[in-house]
C-alpha cells in the first residue's frame, strides 16, 4: 500500500486541483497585462507573468485541465477500443482474429504526425480532435498487447476449467481473462497517458492541438520557448509539471498492476499440507444417475505433415456409481477423448465420427449453449494441476460461489454456505478461512481438494478427472484417491479417471480401458485385466517398475508419431512378439468374457 500511496495522492491532488480551477481564487488565465510582461514573482502571481503578462500559476492549473483531460480521455478511449479488439481477436481466432489484426495493422501503417495533420485538417484543431487523434494512435498498442495476452491466457487450465463449468464467453472474458491480463494493460494505460500529455504538448506547440488562448501545458512550453533567453522559468514550470505527472502516472500504474495481481503481492505461498479428511459428512446417496456411452469416436487434426487421427474409433462406457480408468502413455488420445466428450476441443481439432450418449442425448450434436448448461452442472471436470486450473487472481471461495451461481438462482449468502459445506465435505480444515485465500496460498493437496469441491458444486452425475493426482506427492495422492472413491460411492456419480499410472488404476477403478496411439488396445474389469492381460502392451505396462512414474519405463522405444504410423499394428515396433502377421492392422475383438483386445497373436501369446 505504501508504494501506491504517494503516486496516487499526487495524481489525485493534480486532478482535483485541475477540476477545482474555476473555484479557486486565481487570476484570469487569459487576461493580458502587457505592463507586467515577463515579470518575475510578484504579489498575487507567485510564479510570475508570461510574455503577455498572464499569470503563470493560473495558466499552469487551468492548463492541467486541458492537458490531463486530453491525456486521460484519449488513453481511456484507446484502451476501451484496443482492449475490445484484442479480446475479440485473441478469443475468437479465425475471421475475427484476421479482421481485428488487419485493422490494427492498417492504423499502424500511418505515420502519427501525418494522421494528426489529416484529422486536424478535416475536423479543425481543438481538444476533441486531439482526443480522437490520440485515441486512434494508441488503440493499436492496446489491441496488440491484449491480443498477445489473451492468446497466452486462453490456453491455461483455469480458463478451460471455467469453460468446463459452463460459463458463457462474455463471463469468461470479463471475470477470468481480463483480471488476469489487467496488469500489462494498466502499465500500457500509464504509458499512453504519459505519452498523450507529451504529444498534446507537441501538437499544441505546432498549433495542431489546443487552440490559444485556452491554456495548456503544450502552449505554455511553446510560449516559454520564444522567451527562453529572457525568462527561462517560463519554460521550466510547464516542463516540471509534465515530468512529475508522467513520473507519478508510471509509478501509480506500476503499483496498481501489483495491487490487482495477488501473485505479485505474495512473498511466496505457504506450503502446508492439510491431511485431514472429515468422515461422515456426506449426504445420503442420491438415486442412481445415468452413465455415459461413447461409440466409435474419431477425432482429426490437420497438421503441416498431413491429417492425423489422435482418437481413432474409440468406444467405451461408464455406469453410474462406477469408475472407469483410461490409461496410456502421453499421446495415446485419452485426454482428447475426455475433452471431446465435454465439448472442449480446440477449434483446430474436429470430431469426424462417433456418438457420445449422456442422459439420452448425443453430446456431439448439442450446440455450445446446451453444452454450457450441462458442463459444471450435470458433468464436471477435475484437472491435473489445480494451480493452473484455478484462476490465480480470484479468491478460491469466490470461484466456487461463482460456479454455484452459474447454474442456480442461489443468492450470494446461500452460495457461500454451500461453498463452506463443500469445503468441509472434501476435508479442507478451517473452511471459513480457506474460502478467502488465493490459490497460491494453498498447498497442492488443498488446491486439488478445492478443485474437487468446485467440480461437486452442482451435484454432477458424471465426473471426468484428467490425471488429478499426477502433480501431487504420494501421501496427498493417496488421500485424494480415497476422497474421490468416497465421493463416487456417496454421490452415485459416474467417474472417468484418466491416468498414466497403473497403481492409481488398481486403487480406484472398476473398469479399465488401455489406449495406445489413439486406439483402444484392451479393456475389461480391472482385476481381470491386471491378473491376465490380453494385449502385449498391457502386459508390458504391468511388467514395468511399479515404483516408476513412467508406465512405459520398461518398454523399448516411444509411441509412434501419428503422421508416421506403422502400416499394421501400431505397437509392432515396440512389441517383443511382433511377427509378419502383425503387418495387418488388428481389430478390437470382443472376447468370450466380455473383455476386448486388439492383437492378432493374442491366442498364441496368452492362450
Ligand atoms: S498384433 Fe503383433 S505387434 Fe501388435 S501387439 Fe499383437 S503381437 Fe504385438
């Protein structure tokens, strides 16, 4: 607060003094008194008189009205237009991106002075013209900055998380994206105000800005320059006012940037792990809810090396109260399968075939509005790293309250009570206090509990958890798995659990689907698959070191690039059992016991 106090007080005093100029007992700033031309300090004129005998102090204060008015108005207008264009371009991508960026580029092509001369010629000089010219000059800077910031923020997990909660685009932009990019925009605003004060002075100096005899700092510098040899102080006062104003604005916006970003205020978050899970606080089990069924889902992406299919003919289902684990190495397509289910695929990724049945509707045929109504309410998602999935500049409690209110008519009080109940339910100690902290002030385990609380906010019937324990240490991981298992049992929700850890699968899942290079290679009940695997990839995963975080540690080679897949079995280059027979692409066979396997040599290898 100390950092902000001085510049804020200076700017506030400056603005108030300028606004109060008509109320102050000052000499008329435009009344000439040739007899006292270039007079020094005198009674009633502590800063002396200018080349026309006008009072310098009165002109300085009245001049601040013109200079600061033009600077703030033009910077605010440029900020409004530029940030809007940047948000549209960065968020919409595609045609919106091209139109906004090209518009900005066209404006940037004009030399500033030429543009100013053109507008002044058309509209005539004056403060209004100056505001327009400066706003046009500075808007592209705001647009470019906002565009770049939106691009970096839109890919973060916390933006994906609010999309997953069903928030509308305007709400995401105003409540999540803008607060996270406010820092750089504020700095840009301070620079624009400072630059506008200077340019106003320059254009007024050239006779293109404020029209004499109206005082402005620019006109005062212009007048002071002509009499510099006889009265150098006439140049000093407006230059000093200009310099101090610019300095104060820069300091103020720097301090504001830190003030709006709690990460900048933090001196390193507390690293405390809360290990307590409060038992017995769960509500009575709800009636059985419908599950999810994915049929023949295929997803494609156009790349410079051709079209790839990272999800290829995937079918799976999960019933209410059941946990289905989807396991596989990075690049196996498990996360894309989940994102396609949620309708959260990037625009560059398209679903080319399949059906996702949930509560009698095919989610792939729903429009964005209907999907938003489902996400965060009937279906919820838990992300891998809650540090990036929670909005870093918003208190955790506010995020949960927002998630509750996005899908209900609950008032602020009721939503806060519900958030408290959820915090207790997921085992967060001292919930009243924890609701008021920012994500960086929580430990990793507590953040994940908060993320789970947010996912449970509207009693979803399907939970999709994308590697929710990968970023946690072993102790906290075990606690979170216990918590999820309890919640699933007590709420009756279906749980799809994406992971690369077989140990996690063994602990939490009823059914398992093993994916490799975009395809399912084996599926079935966890106990059966683990006891008697029916695919060499599953067997190799199980044989790998149980202590390893990398399930493929014991398997030679890597997952093939999707644009250069082997012609037959995709696992063949790494398979110890591969023969010429594997040159034919294997199909996913349903076995006698209902399990599935994609291996042409299954009978020979496993009997
Ligand atoms: S089809 Fe051949 S290469 Fe593929 S998993 Fe079976 S044995 Fe291995």
